[in-house]
């Protein structure tokens, strides 16, 4: 465990004092229940008095019935139909960096394609020496890699451009997840097909009813893209592109084509609907940024947050996620006063390239109202900006690529609200 | 991607030839289906012609209906009752190092305790300055860490001591899984209670009907043990000790007490039933090894394996898992001839302390019968031994701590059998 670097942060000694008080209070309550805390355990609970379910009750397990609120949530008014909608990861209910497969957010353009893996095909064609078609079995027989990466929708936090102030990080930041992918490096497939000298772009197309498609420059395709079929060890879930999706590390989620059906190789981008009418960033002057693939460094405090209020004063843990599409997260800072003063947070657990990191910052809360913020810095030196700094450059027309600093107002009651600071 | 180090292994060039042939064959088949493979995608499938399910179909997601065989499996004859039995992780159906929570093997002594988290308590008492009782909320308010560790049952591969040759790695090696845990370092809790100078051991006790308990030396308790409440980000599953279990990195699974209810601090081990009648290793001379906590370095080829036979000749990937309870896996070797010749496998993905690593070794299979083996080496220099070498030292009375090298016989048909080699 690393020590916090800022003096303002609760020192180790201070934590011990704070937490001991907390635990002593519990011990007092427990003693009343137990009668004799020095020698006896608490009263025997019902669950210790009777046999539980045996093995085989769940061949494939599910969470406890007491965790029923830990679910993806949708917003009915966001899109015209549920087939073109989104569900959000409950970031406020999770910890660490791995997202369980069952809670990874969804975003579909024409619903969840249901593909029989025996009939699945992936075609490579266009500017290649030899067009190829792969079955799923073919792909599984090729050399594979395992990589942990975040996936973020370009529209994550999109409602915040105009200050919608959605009430919870599940809604403001829940279009991000982080899992371990297994699959074939796209480079290997392209090498097998044999690239013509003028092969500069690929178009990836999905097998869903939207035939969702995007152009990707060859430099990225040959770098770290993966034709993936597994997530956290098991086969991809249907809503994540079963049986095969494209993994484009660090880039906006819409280019991670799900239900991947076809990769065409060409000499220029295709300017498909999804990269002209959609997924461009309209600036204040009427021009639009296009091909804005990379997800800039970003972070969010997941607890405390509007869906995870504080229940008591004293020793308190700020917990959050940070990520960057340009490499590793190098540092995360936390502010209690709306960005006037910053302290370095403790990054816990592994730090992977283009993956989420978990950060913590501990402090003693005396009940005063605070403005909580976090800001990520990546290994390239990029620092997450304020929302207003972003608005000055980009205006408020776009719904994409809002990586501005999020502010949570902690009230004296322990409740937390999504607010704007100047 | 690292290149294999042994000349016997398929070279990069050889892979490309082999795989191109494979893909060309598929392309021919695909061409027949598509009519014009140079310019047209394969025939439009039904799933591209109609809208799929929208978001919100599954608030908590599950695998595809086509993956129904990817489940934990039980063996009815293994134990007297399902409440004292085991289910096995389908290692042959997984890849990478993270095990999905729903597929982590189970081993219970009195079934799955169903604990209401609001009524959960953890007591620390015995040789401490101040006995403490923690609620779940108390634990969640203390500084936490995230660590990826394997958990292996002491009896994993236990049937192989006498050569039972169970037909599949799910049954021979499926009592291991690897997830990311989130929880409080046990050291912090012990420090809060304040250890007496003669505090040398702890006893951890579960809240299940077995009140499963084990003694653990204080040196380990103060080292890397975690009082964990999350697995892969979400709360522990009921069968894994919801809401709280002890994580004892690198040590046999039975000391990772589930449904953790009590930690007593003492000056010597308790010699409970679970560490005298059970979980000791009876040697040939009638003496028993006791407190054999550490899991020695071990590995298994998960594919090909009896449940994952080869379907065709040509370029073939050997995939497997390796782990060590004494630190990081440093190297994994693979043999095709029953241990006469070895080649270094490629370890892919992150290598964590006391965690599973994924290894691959590629070769061209010409249809000849082979004896596939793997052996792990850890950073301490320990090399996984043969089963016979283990038997010479330990006899065949025990069912615990069999980390001997596993042999799979690959038949000309592609089928794989569990065999013994001299």
C-alpha cells in the first residue's frame, strides 16, 4: 500500500485513530449482542444452524439475492427505440478494475444480433493479395493474445456538455468498462491476406441489422487491434458482439465493431454514415471534427457519488476510476474544494496500457460541505481539463468526447449531487 | 508476441504457411457460399435482416445460449452429500487468466450459507488489547486493496495420486480459479485490535453450518492476507463466501475461510478437526505432514485435453495455466514426447504474484500420437515434479498437494486421454 503523497491527506496514524473509534463503536454494539465479547463469538446466526444449498445449485453462478440493485440501468427517453439505446454500468457499485461480464454497459444500433457460432464467418477482402474467410474455429486455431483494456463510448458523459447534471456516475460515466480480451492480433489476419502497397485503411462491419461500420487507419489496425472472441476468459456475451468483436484499444467504442462480419481493405476512409452524420464533433463555428478516435484521459469518483452517499462522518474513502486512450494513467489527483487544491490519490492494483486504474484517497470528513473532483494524467503528460476549458475550445454542440472534470457536491447530510463549478 | 525459444517449435514463417492454407480452405468454402469473394460479403444472414433484442433485456447479463456447456460440473460419487461436495471450473472452455465469477469452482463443508449482509458481523478477539466487531459497512469504510490471486483446493488433482485418470482437466485440475479480490488487509484489522506480545497464530472461522475453521501463523496473517468482499469488482458470490471471505494468497483453499465470522488470536495453533483429521498428508511410513499450506508450482494443459480434442491436423495451439503459491511463475515448459524433450512456452498477459499465468506453445501436428506435458517453474527456482517423483517422496495415501506433471495422450483421431507415463 502506498502512502498518500500530500500532507493534507489523512496520515496513517490519523487513519488508525479514526478507524479504531469506528470499530470500537461497533464492538460496543456487538458486545451487547454477544454478552461476552472477550471469549464468545456473536450469537449463533440461523445460517450457522442449518445446512446451506449444495453444489450444483447453479451450474453457472449468479450474484446474491441481496445484490439485486447492482444492475445495468437504462434511460427510456434517451433514444427512440430500445434497439438503438444504451444501458449503463453501475460504476458506483463496483471496485477494482475488472468489470464483471454481466455488468458491462451496452450500446446497440439495431439490437443484439443473435448469431449461431457454427454459421459465423469473417471475411477479409479489398486491397489484399488473397481474400480470406474465417470460421470461428479458424480464428480459435490462430495465435492469440490476452489484453486488459477499457472500452468507452464516445458519448459517455455526453449529456454533461450542456450541464444536464444526471444524478449518478452510472449515468454520467457508466458507458465504460474494462475486461480481459482474448483473440487474434488483427495484424496476423492482415498479413495472411497480404496487403497491397496502397492498403491504407480498413473498414470493419458488423453482422447486426445496422451493419454498423467504421473506417480505421491501417497504422492502428497493424498496431494493437485484436479480433477478440473472449471476455474475462469466457466467450463474449451476446450484447458484446458474440461470437467476435473488434478490440481497438484506447479508441471510442463505436469502432470496436461487434458481431464482426467483414473487414475491407482500402486506400482511403469510407466516410460511412457513422463517421459523417454520426460520431463527429460539431464545433461552435459550424465545422466538425471527424475521426476523433482517441479517448482522452478521464476519471470519475465512483464513491461517494449521488448513488453512493456517505452514511456517517469520520474516516472516508474516495474511490474512483481513471483511464486514457493514449497509454498508461500516470497519476490521479483529487480535490475536496472544487479544484482549488489538489492531492495525489493512491493508485491501487495493476496499471495497464489503455486500461482502467483504480484510485483511492482517504480523508476525515467532519460533515462540512465539499466539492469533490478528480483529474487524470497519462504517461504522455496530458492532464484532464475542466468542463469549461473544454467548452471554450469545442462549444456545446457535440455530445461526444466530454472528458471534463466531474464535480460532486457532498452535502452535510452525506447526500451527493452532480453540480457545475466555474 | 514473443517468439518461441526452441527450434522444434513452429517458426513464424511455418505458422504463416500453415494458417494461410487453413484460411484458404475456408475461403474456398466461403466463396462457394458467397458467390464472389473478391467483392461481396458472404450471403446476408438472418441476424443481419432483423432487429435484435434491445437494451434492458438482461439487467444482469448471462452467456449466449450457444455456450450452455460452459458450466461448473459436479461428480455425484465423490462425497456423501451435495452440501459437502465440489463443483469444478471448466478450465478447458476458458482462456486468459481471469475466471468469470459464475464459473469459479465450489467446495463446501456444509453447503452455501445464505447471509443477510445487514446482519453480518466479523469478530476479532483473543490475545488482543481490544476485541472488535465489524459490520460489513465498517469493513467497507477501511482502506482497501485490489489483488489478483489464484485459489486452489488442496485436493485438486487428488484422485491422480493413485492414477484415477479422470477424463478431463475440468475434473483433474478444475479446483482452481483466479480473480481480482477487493478487501481490507488483515494486517490493518489486527493492528486496530492491538496484538499482545504472545500473539503468534490466528484461527479463522466461517459462518456456515460447518463453522469451518483453520489456524494460520501470524507471520502470514500480517503479510498478504486480505479480508475480501469483492471478486472481479462485484460483491462475492454466495458460494464464494458472501459477503466476506479470507484471502490467503498462495495457500491451500480450505484456509481461505468463507462467510468469515470470527478471527481468534492465540499463541499456538488450535489443531482443529480440519487440520488433524483432515487436510494433513499421510505419508507411506504412517506419519502425516501437517500445516502444508503452500501450493507448490503447478501447471496443466487445458487445450488440447480430453474435453477439448483436436479437430484437424496442421497448426495447433497448446494452451494452459500455471501457478505457484510461492510467488511468480517464471517459466513454463511443454513436452510433446512425455517429458523427454522440452520447449519453453510463451507466457502471455500479465504475471502477478501468486496468480495464474496463461501459456501457449504452437506446433504443426501431422497426426502422430503424442504425449503432451507441461511443467511450471517459479521465481524461487522450484520446478514442478513428475507424479512418480512425488509418489516416491510422499507415497499414495494422501489426496492432497498433488502438483505432479499431467500427461495427455493425443491420439491419431485427435482425441485426448489422461494417461500415466513412467
